[in-house]
C-alpha cells in the first residue's frame, strides 16, 4: 500500500469492506459529506490501492461500487489500513495545494514548510514537485528549485492567474461554490471545513465573490449566449483573483493593438461595464488591460475543451493540413519536400498552437516579419497563397505567414555537401529565428552539412566541442571562447567572415570529419536515458497492437450510439475507467473541428482524457454509412470510425507513437485504402511492420 493515503480514501475502503453487496456513489458522497464528483476522483486512487491487494472494484448501474475478491485478501486489506499514515488530502489534491501555495507566494518557500502544512515528509513534497513540473509547463510557468533557496514559480502574472483559475475550476464543484457564497451572505462564522474546495476558494475574500457575482448577474442577460455554470464560476473566480492581485500591486499587460481590435465586440462592451461596476464597488482603479482579459474570457466561455485541443498530440487534422500545405508549396517551388521528416515534424509542432491562436483571435508579434518579407519575397507569397488554398476557413495573418516561411526556407535551401562540417546555431529569440539563420548559413555556405539549434538555456547540456562552427546571435561572454557573433539575418560581411573560417576548417577536417551524434560519444547517463526511451516506445507500441481490433457494426446506428458502443467495449477491456467522461470528451472534440478525413471514408475520433488508463487504437466499420463534418469543414460520408485514446498525462514517447500512427493513416492512397478495408489481420500486420521500423529508426 502507498506510504500515505487520505482520510477519505480510508473511509471509502472501510465502507466497501462493510457493504459486501455494494454501495452507491451517492451514498458514499453523503457519508463523507462531499460531492459525487469528488468520490469519482477518489475511486481512481482507491482502485489502485485495492489492486495491490489482488482485489478489484466493479461498478454497476443500480448497485453502485462493489469490492470484488476473496475474503483472505479483503482481510489483509483491512489489516494493512491500520499500518499506513493518513493525510487530509489525496495526492492530486496535495499537488493542487502545493501549486496554489506557490502561485500565491512571491517569495521562495522551503520544502519543510510545505511538508509540515500537508503533514507529509519532505521526500513526498519533493516527489510531488517532480510531477508538478509538467503541469506548470502547460501553464507556461517554470518551477525554480535550488538547495538552500527553496522552491518558487516564475512566469507572467497572466499565466499565474490562468493557472489559479484553472485549479479552482477543476476542484471546486458548483455546489461547493454556491454554499461558500451562501455562508457569507448569511454571515455564518463557522470554522471552514478543511476541504480542497474550501481551501481554494479561501484564496479570495468571500465578500469579493458575492460583489462580483452580483455585478455579473446585472449584465448576464446582455450576453449573446448562455454562460454555462462552469464558465460562470470561472469568470467570477477570475475576476476575484484579478481584484486580489491588483490590490497587491500585481498587474497584467494586454497588447494595445489587439485591445483596439476587440473594442468592436459585444463581449468587450460587457467587460467594460463589469469593470466600471467593480471599480465603484472596490474603490479601485482597474487598468484597461483587464477589460481585454475579461473579453477573452467571455469569448472563450462558449467553447469547451480548449486545453484538450492544445494538448492533443495525435490530432490527425493537423497532420492532414500539414501534408496538404507541404504538397502545395512543393509544387510551387519545385523542390521535393514531401519526405522531409524534419520539416513535417516542425510544421506540426508549429501549426497546432498557431491554429489555436488564430481561432481564438490571439494576436502575436513577429519582430522579424519585415526582414523575412524582404529576404524571402517569392517564398512568402507562395506560402501566403498556399495557406489560403489549404486553410480555407482560417485566415493566416502576415506575422504567422512569416513564421511558416522560416520553416520552409530552412528545408528548401539545404544542399548536399561532400564535406562533413557541422554547426551549432544559438539564439535567444526561439527556434524560428535560429532556423532562419541556419537556412541562411546553408544557402550561403555549401560546406556545412549539419546544423543543430539550441537556446541559451540549453547550452550547458550540449557538447559544443563536437561542432566545427558555433554561431550565435547573442554575446556568450565566457560561456564559449570560440564562436562567431552574427545578426539573425546574415549580412554580407558576416557571410564573408564565416566563409573565411569555414575554408580554414575544411582543410583541417577533410581527413577527420566530425560526426555529431555518434553513439560512441554518449555518456553513461545518455545511454541509460536512451534505453529507457526505447523501453517506453516498445511498451506503448506493443500495448497498442494488443488493444487493436476491428469491429463490424451491422445494424444502423447513429454516430453517438457508435461512440457509446466503443466506450463500453474499451471499458470492458479496461482501457478506460468510465464511459460517460470519455464519451463526452469524444463528442466535445468534434465541436473543435471536423474529424472526417477529406477524400476518404475515414474519420478519427481522438482524445486525451483523465479517464483513459492506457493508450488504445480500435476501428469500427459500419454497414450503414454516416454523414460527418470533415476536417475541411465540409460534410462527408464515413463508414470507418477510428478511435485513438491516450491518458491525459501520457509520456512524450507515447504521444510520438500515436502521432506516428495518425500520420500512417493518411500517408498515401494505399494505406488509406488499407484502413478503409476493415481487414483486421492485414491492418495489424502493417501496423506491426511500421511500428517496428519506427522503433528501429529511434534506435
């Protein structure tokens, strides 16, 4: 059993042991005085605990939850409950409390302080922080950890607020929220229950929540759509956090040009009214930046699963668009790019957040736009036209086009060289700028065969000595002695200087060419990490092959019925924990964009979801075709539904494998025809071969 379990988890296990015929979620919620949503969350951890004792949980409608297994194992579980320490919170709740504590503090916090507060060991807190680092990356925040310094979260004020809002919306139930406000209205001075909901809502003054709630009630009817409960609570919480943090002197900054663009929207006018009311209520001067932030909140309120879309790494619609864009540009410039793996991968990585930004009307700056337009005039126009043709429902602004130009420029002007010199390009402005500089070097200096890119922060982890040339757009002071400082867009003088250096080094290295990346140069730690990654690739690939199946649906079913059928069968196979959440996630995913693959009879339903235990890939072939929205937003007919599921916190290697399979589906006409055929053995054989090749290439 785990070293720590929460008091609620212990109580749930005790109730399951005492109620052999089963107990309902509602009964458990009433006994523990929490919501059903909280019980569902706790049962995931309870399930892991009982499995360690060779027991299992069965969940049946009308019966509830039942502990399955023999009496000896149940007795052993009962005895072991007395031997573990209890904490007030589940691990998931503990993570939320640590994160909110760090987000609220402007100073570093010692680990023992967090451990004492949560009644766990410093080692447990340290382990929790390891897991939190990945969550913070999703919020674009960084965890700073130093011995003797403590731990602190760094990042923009707006990102910190967004993280706090997300945590509150994740853990605070609608009922908890209403009761919390009701307590204040009735002036109840009871000591608060030390629950995660109470704790998170305690971040803001209750009276503020009441005032803000009234302000929103006044203008709610003016909105052109209904605010869902969760969006409504999110807005109240967001505003409360804004007021709290403004009173502390912390403020966000909103792009002025974009703020002017938003002024014509109905949401902006409503946000303005809210701010005016709150300024009077709190006797506080609220900057216009906050109006922009609230407008964005209102604009996003009618959309669901935004974060899931951002995190969706197996999104085949992005792959479809990427392939179409590469083909379109390739035809125009006459350079073969279809099999350029680096370009394909870079564009997928770049296009996902780009499309999200454009769909959410989020403006970005590109400081190099004018230079790119000037230096790559023809390519810029070609890519602008290609984007219009491929993304017919999405209008790419010039700034975004300019970034795409960098990727294509880097790929299209690479030349083969008989010499094997390698270069490292260092840049602080992000991968786009370093890629552009790399492509310029490739264009001007034939002797360079290999160019790697890194940021200033990655430099300490790179063996600089293995490169023949190090080029940087920023002064490196004492970090590297031998490097060439250049501008992001190479000048004629800089090109001449580089050519002179290259000529000298070509003569020196002809007899002993550099071979960056040789396995022989890897350290023991590198090799261990490499082997660990191989193990994950193999495990995920094998798991997906074992999960793979093709189901024939002979009766005429609606799309929703097919999704429900797939979820039920995945539940039986223990790939998912519950049907309703995964079913809803798959339905919600379609609202973010069509799932039908144009020019085929295929549609891919995919999601990353907490209730998915392990990755799965299955196909449902329908005797009666369905009408579905395609990725090009046109109606199409589908008779083959592919389901690709991933756990929410899957390893990067798992997401790579799923993305690889997504790419296989639309690789060419032959593979598309194979997946349409619904021939299980042939598809499985093909998947096995391709995954084997994929892993070998990684090796």
